[in-house]
């Protein structure tokens, strides 16, 4: 193979003229992804977070107790706080107003030492200038208790110099900006619910601070929508909120809360054990969500396991000779928020996904070791319930391991894998080009097998009622005769054994009838994928087939209609007096019809399953498929008006 295209020759000299120097904020506009992650929807919303984080820093410093975010027309955002106001005096280093320095020079602000902020989040001094650089225009108004100052920027540069526009007795800062559509080419329209989630989170993490979100857009989905947050309970209220969203009950009587301070560092923890089989630990550093955890979360998890084990042995809940309970068993059902604030937060990346400070890990460990043990001593009834749940989880884990081993031996994993008997595999073994259709019933499966393109399309028929994994512990999932064929066919394993590199198909298509039973099967399978193979959804491998509901025919002409509106349109187009076939199920279609309408990539319609908001998806699956009847009944009553294609 020739290498001539791998290292193309660049003509011209490599000298001093080859080095480009980007002045001011040009670097941000040239490579925005380096500063905000992307120029898509996520990066767009990140602009708001950066300005809000600056206001939160004022709150952490004790000078701000109200932040208002307003969504205006044309993608404009206005953020107002009642903090001290950004300084407007001449900066001694730059010789220009300090507020101008903050918005036009990278790495300038009160976060690099001095008396500005002891703790802070955001992009460490680049947030305001980055937002300015990526905006068509930005205006800042500062109230210092005497005067109102205003400065305007366009694409990062000063357009109207700082000047006094009024007098006031108030203090605070208002930042109004319009994201630059030449940077954010996908969209400059903000999603209210995305901002809502982030701002609610900030209110929980900063007890007593009031945060208001207003939608003042003329084309808002809900006119003049306003949400007003203030949680005196702080992260204790956050745990209650998460628990409510999970539709689970707590098993110890109250949410446990404790905190401690060491110098400029503080740690606070709120936790509860619930009836859930899942674990929900959310950790934050300086109010930023550390999605990958770090020393603070690791310290919490380790100490929690040590304390519960120590108490169990000290008080003879576990006897000498018993094995220690594993951390995952103790964590089953735990809902916890770990929030730390520290002067010099060391994150492992610009995205602040993981905290690296070792000292904060020690502070958290010491806090849990002391306060949680004390709690268990003072609440022996709760301690017994917690330990009994952990023991039950341990027993279930061991049963699940035995079931996994049995499944592996049945499927031949470790040698050549034996595929499920009902799987009609495709000829190609290229996992980037193949697709598998998980089909409801043997009848539809037979038609699909005959109608498919066997080169790259595999068919796996399922039959009978499937396990609702939302109500089952993991040991019941392994070895289930309805789910095992799916797991073996896909090849990835599940839960902690999941390995996406072993996925055998690029597209996994759920193909069920367009009726109530079909919808139930789709929901059961999606629940399974969401709980035990969520990476398949996250990476865009799960699809829903969309078979037609009607065939409208007249003579040799026919159309397949996916909705009643399409059906009526085709009836009119064919001039009436038509034959209408209502497809009651996939099994009613002959192989040619199934290929034309549902299998053929050139003509089919499929829905890709995405996970834009994992927390909302988690709550929805719990509500629809869990044990609690009342939330599900309420959801059905509220949404019945939107139901279509009812099979009654």
C-alpha cells in the first residue's frame, strides 16, 4: 500500500512567517470548542452557565442572594445579580477599566489570588471574556451603589466605551448578550428546560440563594413562564428532590446530613437509603457537577463502605468469619449529594469532569468516618435496615454471578459463542454495516426473514411476555429466557460486563406491532436497554421501526399510510372508492410488503432513540414501569388527550 497520501507535502517555507499570532479574543473565535466544548446546543447553553457561575461566585463570597436569568427574543440572554458589581476603576496593570479587562482579556478576574474569591467555579477567569468573544454583541451594566455604568462589545471588541448612564443606591451586575450565529451555526435558540435543570441544581447547591428563570420570548412555548427557586435545605432538599423523581421511598427515617470545614475548604454530604436497587451519587466541586467524580466522591464511597462494615462487625450484625460487605452492596439504593468547596480546585480537564485535590478527599473521608458512624450508633433501627438491605444485595449479587456463569456456559462464551436458535443471522460480519431486527412474534419473524436482505440484516423473533426489569433485581435479569437471546445475539454483555467493542450490529431495531401490545413490548425492551446497556442508546445504536398502519389501494396503485391523516390524503388522491387495509400486525404483511415498508433502507422510516436528558429519562422509566401506581395513573390521565392509534 502506498503511503503517499498519509503524509502530504506542504509546499513553501517554514519560517517566522509561518507562525500565526492570534490577538485578543481571536483564539476563542477561531477554536471555540477548546473553551466551551462545542458550538452545538451544549456549547450554546454553556455561555449562560459561565455568566451565572460568575454570579454564583459572588454568592459564595457572601455578597449576592438573588440571580435572575431572562430569555429574550432573537436568542438574547440577560443575567442579573445583586452582588458587589464588577469593579469599574482603572486596572493598574492594563490602564483600562477593570470591567473591560474582565470581558476582553483571557485569564483576567478575581480568581487568581488576592482578595477576589476564595472559591470559584466557571472557567477560572476566562468565562466572561469567552462569552463576549462568542457573542454578536454583549452589554454589561454595573451598579456600584452610586452610579450605573454601561459598556458594549461586538464580537469581543469594545464598541461603546464604559460610561455613566444613571445613578442608583443598588449594587449588582447585568450582562446581556446575543450568541453569534456565525459561531453557533446549528441553533441560537435556548431550551428553557435545559436552563431550568442547571439553575435548579445551583439553587440546591447554594442554600438560601434565590434563582429566577423567566421566558420573555414572544414565541415562547409557554408565555411568560417563570420558575423561582430557593432551597433553605440546600443539598438535603436536593436528595429529597432526586428521591421524589425516582418514585422511591427512603428506608431510613430521614435524609442524613453532615458537614465540616478545614481552612478554606468545606465539605457537605446528604444521603439516604431508598427502596431502589440503583445507586445515585452526585458530586460537585465549587457547585460544578463532577460527572467523573474525583477524590471527593471516591473518599465518600470508600468511607461509606468502611463505616457500615465497621459498625456491622462492632455490633455483631456480621459475625467473625463473615466476609466484609462490598461497597456496591452497601451503596445499593443510596441517593447522595457530595458537595465540596475549596480555594484551589484542581480539575483533570477544562470540562471540570473530575476533581483531583487529595486534601479534599481526606476531608470527606474523615467527615464520613466520624459522622456516619455516630449516626448509626444513635439510630440502631435505621442501622439494622441499612445493613439488612446490604446483605440482601450481597446475596443477590452472588446469585447474579452464578446466573452469569450459567449464561456464559450456555452461550459458549469463552469458546465459540453459540447464537440463539431463533436468530436468523446475516451473512456479513462487518459490525459497522449490519443491523438486527428484534421482531415481535414468530409470524412476523417469518415474514421478516423472507423479506429481508440477508447480506446485512439479521432477524431475532421474540415471543411471550418479557421481563419488566424495572421491578426486578439483577439476579432475575441474568438467565431470563426472553432477554438472554438478545444479550447473546448482540455480543456485548450487560451491566458491569458491557463491552461496546464487541457489538455485532450497527443498528438494533425494535420492530413491534403498531398497537397497545406492541407499544408495551417496545417499552419493556427500551427499559432493559436503558437500565443494563445504556451505552447502546448513548452511542445511537437503538432504533424503533415504524411500520405503516394502512394500505390504501385502487387498481394497481397503492400507498402505505403511517397516520390517519396520510390515509385520508391518499384516499383523496386516488379519487375515493378505494380498498383500505388496516394492518393489525406485522404478521399480516407478506414478505414483500414488510420489505417495502419497514425493512428497505431506501424507503423505510425509523426513529433513533436518544438520551438527551438521562435524568428525565430515568424518572420517566421509573414512573411508567415501576411499582408506584399513583404517578403512572396521574401521567395517563394528564396525557390521555395526546393518545392515538388506540387498539380498542
